[in-house]
């Protein structure tokens, strides 16, 4: 380190800065494929082990190695786990983005950086900690080929010292992360220590950020939404899985395969499940429909482009009334571009996916817990209603690590829906595949091999008996019954979570991962400007009846979404009266990064007539232009 | 005195194997194929309750409604029957699957799923009712139409055909045959053998479209098919449950033992034909096509390769009906997973 850096740094340090404890964000900027994910997880887990609520978000490129990647870790004593817009502590390891990363920081932020990048001259309102990573890694890692990876384990050590994380705790986190790879543990522990020792010897604490032990994370797990959904599928008794790799959904099926191999294989080595990597998403859904038709609990997972391809089959399943569970881990738009960035952009597409009159059930989890529970709900509803059920996740939820309570073991047995039995057949007399025996729009079905009467399954052209028909009255009767079935579903899909504040004139409607930013924004509004809000968290489509009542109870309703076209608001308009529609306004966030509280707060305050000083030097530089 | 009722080996009458009344054109080759399918299932003594009938879209794909009325059927979307069939068999590997497709349903919109079905060697009897045109949309060419074949309107096909048999052999199907809807004996033998095979059976059956492609200048007309049918061997199938021995002069007949013990006796019509040799089979297809003819019979067979469901190594019971305690791991499993995440 150059002595001049330290001198500059001492001048810049904000004198009298308040200590900021357990409430800041760290952003690590590295090169994709350089092994930084392990280092980031060690850092994240260390904070969790200190009992401090924490969240981590990966902002990565569509690339295996070489392009810039950012990881943000947020420690929050109040338990906020949405993305924090402002970066408080930057770890700059990537030459390509370092300059912009530094220039976009808020004054007073701290920067740990790779010394040769010479960043300290860029700003005089930041705290700089230059670290000669290449020099430090050499004695730790004699094997030159591994140095590029081991080098990244030095910065958690530096941060341990600067933020106040016990090194032993960090080593414990490292052990958890690397598991049984003993050699790697030794090597990386040495790197952690090298970082810690260097910081101890060379830095005095300048930046105000520090961590102190709390007791808020006892028993908590760290898990990705895709993993959580996979566990849910396994507990739901899934037997057939067909999938086609696509970011950001691949890890859902991959984790599922991992869990199933461990927990769903009999002693003789035979599996109680079948997984097929199909030739495309069309075939994936075709296999799921075929398997469900033949009585299996079957699922697939995909993202928006896969959903588009599944359109025709989704319509067939709706009309033929076969169950299907489809996870859509939503991401930004088509083809090359931002497939590794998050969005909530598939709502409208899925609500009416396919041709003719179709509508589909959607479940919308906001958290890893709900990924787990709604995965199970999805199988129940798909079989109960004999129709496709879409679980609307997103990249932020699916691929990031979230802190959660341990999942509860399901207590209810599985319900396979209206499968005809001999007893039921005797009771109803004449069976028809599409006959509405109970008046709820749901008919009884038989499955191949069950020995009960068979039927010939087709798309739109059938009568109540399941016979081929092109008669207008048969078609109308069938379509009306499908509508009755959809209406029945309103009573069975997960209900919204409504927090009504009697003092509030403003209501928020949100869904999915926007939830955490919305909760934080409501606190900001209350604490900073005394604006009270109510909150309606939507968890499913079709809507339940209480949406209209919520709109009635408020003067202005902000519908908060992570897409450009206000997709939920459009769906709401289809069901709400014109008077209610007039109350709706959109708050939209669609830059590929997870939504944050400050963006919501600023937008709402501006609409509410407050003078919002745009503080924005806060643009986050998690993105690249040009060059591929 | 009542005539004794005709029954098969599992005690079912022929009537059970029939389906609904056909809505295809009178004289359509597809109807003849449906009849042979009825005969084959009856004679093999297969319980219709264990059979699933699958199809895509087109005239051919309507035909599963016209046989085995007591079996479940699924008329899926255009070109995507293979995936639906795959899923159904994953759910219940005890089912016997027959898929009916057409030359457009397979060769055009469905070529992707066809390719992967063949690769997987899924145990299914996949039949292409091949008339070289789209009947249900009034006679456009399909990808199996031969070069130079003429539509009624005088339009001449100037693209080379896809030979679905050569393609299937190349891709890994383990039982590949071609026949003609008008050849009752050969088609029935092939169908019965197909039902004894464990793996993907691909049968391309030339099945003239009497309305749109049965005229002078068409290479898929009845007249053309009759004149240019070039069998590679004479097929005799003896199922395992029939105690029949076939005598033949050494060297004159190739005997193939199938997975279930059934036997195929392939009487040689030419000295060097060997349907267990991929290269010979593909060479023969090409040579015959070059002469403007089509090779029929059992073109290729690989009786022993593991099928897709065997490779997946699933439990013996159908996955579809496994009880809760087999498909939901216990509390300790979830606790172990949770502990690993703490």
C-alpha cells in the first residue's frame, strides 16, 4: 500500500461520523468465474452466524467467465432483506468496472480495492482501503494456478477486521461452505487470515460501518428460492419431472434431482420418480401433461421464453383438463440481453396463455417459505381443478440466497382430486368425463390402467360424456362449466395477506419479491413523512373477492410491480368497476435489478405531492454496455 | 344352438377391440390400418384397459377413435404426441402405448419430437400413416412426398422427401418397418411383432389418400404403391404363447428371438439382407428409393437394447399410483435438509 493513500484517506474520513451498526450494504465487484461466489457466501453466512439479519443478491452477467459481476450483501438490524439502493461498502476487485463503481458511490462510503487499480485519486469524499491482493496471496497459495481463485478469499478476511467479524466465526462459515473439501478449507482459511492480519497491521478503522452480534437469526436457514421450491415439490410427492435448461430456472430442477436422488430412491436403487431433460420446453410440458393425464404428479420449470413455447400445450391442458405444475422463474425479456436479470414480466402472458378462451391459475410466492409451501399448493390445486397451475417466481427469489425459518413438515395428506372410484361410479350411475356432478365445475376423471371406464381426451370438441362433438350447445355448456370451475378456484387459491391501516388514505398492492421493498418503504413513509399506508399482498390469480373492498377502503391505490406495462394493474382493471379503476396508479420498476424501498418511497412521495429531493448519485453500476 | 363365441387368449371377443365409426373418407388407407390394429391387439390378447392410444393432429391422428374403444386415448396437439406419450409412460410404465401420426404430423411440425422419441427408444408403437399430403387441410404436400410427385392441381414437388425409416434407424429406433395399408398379411405380422417388441417401434405405412393423392403422377397412390412395393423379406411372426414351430431350409430364413420370447421368421428374398445390420438396412432403403420403389417389411431390428424406461430404473409399481408414504420423505429428511442450510 502506498503511504500517500493512507494520508489522503485520513483527510477524507468524515470526522465525527456516527457509528453505523448492523445497517449497511456491501457490494463486491468481481469478474465472473473468479470464485468470488464462495467468498461472498462466507461473508454472508458469517453475518448470519453473528445473529444479524442479512440478505445477499447476485447481479451476474449472461456469461460463464470474464464479464463483470456484483454481489450485494445487506446487514439490517431491522430485518430488511430487500435490495438497498445505496452501496455503503464497496469491494472493488474488477479493473473493468472499478472506476464507475467508485464514481457512483454515495459520499462517505468505504472502498476496499485491489491496490494496482489506484482508485483513491478518483474521489476525496470516500474512505479507501487499498489492499495488495496479489502480494498477499503468493505466500498463502504456492500453486500459481489456484491463486486467481484463492485471492478472492482475502477480502472477507479484510472485511472481518474492518467490520468486526470474529475470524473464528468466519472460518466456521468457510467450513460450512466448502464442506468436506479439507484441502480447500485449509487453503482458504489461510487466505482469510492473511486478509485479516493485513487489515489489522495496516488500517485504522475509518468508515463508520460495523457489525455487532445480535440474536435475530437463531435457527435460520439460508436458501435459494429454486431450492426451496424443489424441496416443496419433493414433499408434494412429485413423481415425473420434465424440463429444459433455461436461466434462471435450471437450478430448481437440478436441486430437485439432487434431493430426489438422496431421499426418493429405494434401498434396491430404484427411484420413485422419473426425470427427463426434454428436447425443448414444448416437449417438457407435453411430457408433464401426458404424465398428469396418466395419473402422476408432474411438473416442469422454466422462464418466460419457455412459457411462450408452452402456449399451445397450456391451452390443450386447460381444455382437456389435465393437471400440470409449471414454475416460471421470471426474468427479463427474450433471447440474448438480460436473461440473468430479474423481472415480473410474465403475468399477463400467463393469465391468458394460449388460444381461444383460456385462463390459468397463478400462485405468486414472495419468499422462500412460500416457494416451499406454494410448490405443494400448486400440486394440490392442479389435481383438484384438473388444470395447469403456474407458480410465478422470479430470478431474485429463485437464484438468490434468502434467510428464512426452517420449513415445516407438511401435515396434510396429499389430495389427488376427483379421481373416480368404483364406489363413486356406483353412486353417480353414469359417468361422463366432463359431467359436472357436484356443481362446482369439476368433473371426475379416470386414469389409464385403473380399470374404470376409459375416455378419449381431446381439446375443445367434446360433450359432457367426453364424446367428440362440434355442437354449439355442447361447446357453450363446456365453456360455461370451465368458467364455473375457475370461479370455484377463487375460493381455494392462497388468500391475499392484507394489512389494513384505518388511518391510511393510501393503499399499496404488490406481489412476489416486491414484498420486502414494499414493507421497508411503508416504514420509510411512516417514519420520514408520516404517510400511513395499507398493504394488500396478492398471492394468486384468480383474485379473491377482497380486492375490491381494499380499493374501496382507500383514496389512492398504488400497484407496485417489477415490469414496464403494469401487468397486474391491467388484470385488476378487468375485474374492477370504472370507479375503482380510477383509484389505481402504478409504481413500476424494470431495470433488471431487484426493486428497492427507496425507489418506491420516492415515487410515492412525488405522486403524493411531496418535494422529493432527487439525491440520485445513487445509480448502481451493475451493468455493462458494449462488448460481449 | 348358439354359435360358440369367438374369443382370444384372455377371453375377450373381437367386438371389444373395435372403436367408433370412422369419419374418414370411404376407401382411406387409414381405415385399413385401423382394422389391422384391431386384429393385432385381439390376436395378441392384449387387455384394452392397459392400452393408451395417442395421436397428434391430422386425418391419421383422428383414427385412434376408430379402434380399441375401451382404451384411453389422447388426441394431443400437432406434432407433439411423442412428448405426451413419453409422459404417460413415465407415469405408468405398465401401459402399452400406440401412437398414430401422419407424414405431416411427423415429418414437418413434429420432426423435433420424432427425432428425440427415436433417440430415447421409448417403448411405444409409433405408426406413420403416410400419404404424402395433408388431407385435413385439403391436399398440400407433406415432407414425405417424393421428388417429382404431382398434386391434383398439377403442382410438382421439387424437394427431396424425408425417409422416416432411414431417419429412425439412424436415430436409434430399435424396430423399424415399412408396409402398405393394402398388404394385410405383412402389416398384421409387423404389428403383432411390434407389440412383442420392447423399445421404440417405428412403422411407416403407405396409406393412400383417396381424395387428394390417389391420381396418376402421385407416388403415394394405390396403383403406384402396389407396383413399387419391394419387400426385403417375407415376415412370419410367432408369439411366445403359440406353440408353433416353423420349418425352414438352413440359410433361407433369419430367425430373431424377441424380448418376450416371441419369434420372427424372416424368409430371405435376397441373399445378403440382414435386418439386424444398420448399414445394410440404410443402404437398402437408399437403393430402393433410387429405383423409385419402396422397401417394405421389417427393415431393422435390435431386439436387446434397453428401452428408455429401463434406463430410468424406476420402481416396479407405476409412479402414478404410489402411495403417500412412498413419495413423501419423512420428517427426518426435511430436518436433515434444513440442518444443512443453517
